[in-house]
C-alpha cells in the first residue's frame, strides 16, 4: 500500500527519521518471523533500541502505582516500545502484527506521518483552546466530519472519549424527548462511566454498585448463540453454520422472533404511556464479540423506536470510519438514518478524541444548561481528526478494509472445515472480524478459559496480536489498522491454524 509522503512544514524536534540503529542481533530478529512454515510479512521500518526502564521495573511500578483493575493481556504482559503502520515492537525488539489495532483504535496506522505532522504543526501553533474562545480547527473539522454523514446530522460536540460520547448522547436524548427510558441490547458495551455502564449489558464490566435508573435491556439478536438464527441471517461473507435457514425469500424468522422479543420487553417494562427516550446500539457489537444481528432487525427497531417517541442512537465507536468496508459508517450497512451518532477510537487513530453528531433540533436541547468539557475540541485533536479523514480517503482505506477483510473472512471460513469442533463461528464485515471458539460445536458452550488463554498466548508467541471478547471471553477479535494487507491476513490465519493444531494435539495427549 502506498504511504502518502507527509509534507510537514515544521522541523520536528523529536527525530522520526534519525533513529539509533539497533544492534545486529536485534536487527536479525526483526524480520525473521516466528512461525515455522509461514513467512512473516516484511516491514521496512527499523525501530530504535529500547532504552527505557527495565521490564522488571515497569512490572513493579505497575503493581505499586497503578489501580489494579487494569489487567494486561498475556502471562508475560507485552511492553510496547514503537509502532508503525500495522506493526508494533516490544522492549526486546520483537515485532508483532497488530491484528487488534490497539483495540480497534488505530485506523490509519501507527505513527502515520501525516497524523504525526498534523499533531506536531498544531502543537507548535496552539496546543489548547476551550469552547469559551473560537479557533478555526474546530470549525474546519466539524464541517469535514459532518460532510461524511447523511444530511441533517450537522451539529457536532467533540468529546474526550467514547464513554463521554455515550453519556452526552443519552443526556441529549432525555433532554430532547423529556423521557428517561433508554433501551439497549443485552451483550452491548457503550462505555465505563455511570450512565454508559448502566447502558452496557456485559457482566464483566458491571460493578456491584447502584447504577443510574432508566435502562432496559432487550434480548440480543445473536444469530449464532441466540435461540434463533441460521445460515442466511447476517450481513457477512460467512454465515452461521449451526442451523439451516428455511425462510422464504425476503423473510427472516429470526428477525421476526427477535423483534417480537423487543416488543414484549418494552410492553412490560416501558411506562404505561409507552414513551421512551432512546434506543442505542452498535451496528456490530464489538466488545460483545463481533456479534451481528439479522439483516433487517435494526431497521425495524428504528421504526418502532420513532413510534414510541424515542430517538435512535448509533454507536459508531468501533464500526465507524470505514472499518466495516462496505460503507463508511456501520449504520449505513443496515439502511438506518440515526438521530445521533457517537464516535471515538478510529476517529483519532489513538489520539483521545470522540464526537457526538446530531440534528440541530436535538442539539438545541443541550442549551437548557451549560455542558462543558475542557479538552473536547482541542485544536490538536481537531487537526488529527481532519488528517485521519483525509488519509482514509487518499489511501482508499475503506476499500482496503473491504478487500482484505473479505479475504481474511473467506480464509477463516475454510479453517472451520479443518477445526469444526472448536471453531464454532466466524463472522464480521470488513476488518471487524470475530472467531468464536467452543468446547462443543453442537451445544456452542464456550472453550474453557485456560484453553482459550493458551491459544491466545501461542498466537502472540508467533508474532500476532489478536483481541478477546464476548461475555464468556471466548471470541477472538480481529480489528487491525485499516492499512493491513492480504499478506498480513494470510500470516495471521496461518498462525491461528498452527495454534489450533497445537491445541488439538495437546487435547489428544
Ligand atoms: C462501542 C463502544 N462504545 C463506547 C466505548 C467507550 O469508549 P472509551 O473507551 O473511549 O470511553 C467503547 C470502548 O471500547 C466501545 O467499544
């Protein structure tokens, strides 16, 4: 893939170009690869030698100075040192293909030169300004961002994170409708702050604390694990193979049944006048394990939500910015016309930036008081956000997500034939992919935690980083930077094959 040469006018004081050359031994290690048969894709970037605090010092510091709720992946947690494109290097100079993209956050590639320049140039000019003053970057960015959305979604509020975007979207919905009830799907994740946590429905992220009231969760329309769904329900190159569909052309029984569940739930839980504030959903559940719904489900729910006086919030924190390949926004894949869109992660390629975009009449509801955050709309964040949008277009990254993602999905589908008892399901769209590992493909019970952890560890030892998700933690998640290549995808699939083979051998012994 061609990289756009950055035209950075500012002389960078930190040297991106002049790197300390690493020692011979390390240099040999960078490009050798760690899978015995498949060849590790090459990378022409040479990172510097890590000269920071020792691994042991950092582990101790983490134990002593960091709130222990944050649990790093892997038996020996990775100490990351540098990143370029789809690659990261650890403190020992070991190179990894990051198929998790910093948790679906690195959209255009680590340290993309155009992002680095945008950040650097803006920090030389004006690194901070709040909403009590005007600054041009905010307005340039707001116009650029809304130009990527359907007409009408024209009012932007920039936030610090996805959780703040969820909080604000719900606040807007409540202020606008004058109602309290928020409906979301079981197995959803929308953030960690109080209202976002109450919206979320994955027990892993629930503390034994009182959460804000007004949240209703409906049956998750999961066509693989749920009670309904079959081989033709979802919008993916790979369908669930556990149940055959007998629906007539243009019909989907699973969609009807899950929609009936939605109606049953609100009929029993929504106040007697039948009015709600909002429904919020991702177009594909991310943290929940790349769960896809029957094709027409969300569109039907949107219609019903509007009839209940509520508004539809599309959480595009993971699915936005071209990740799903076929469309720039995940909701477009469902034919939706949301009233509010929330964004974070890929919007800033790792810079802490989020956004809420809505219609002017809904936005006006926020003028009933003063909603203020210090860092949202920071000039550097706006410059980064604008650069990210340009790069996605200039480098055709949405198209790349579609081509490479579809290629990976087809290859994973063939792997199911080789490992039918453990690879329960492969699903997703573009570069938002999930692989559900099971103990028994008939009952779909999850692979035991220790077996899952070993496979996960083996994949990392062969130079590839995957993510984990799902309420039982048994879904491998692939959400790499949108610049990954088919060669990278082939390597990742080969690595998975080896890890599953090893697992099979260990189980038999
Ligand atoms: C779909 C979705 N919404 C909201 C959030 C919250 O974003 P943040 O972690 O930036 O607060 C996340 C984070 O993983 C997410 O995946």
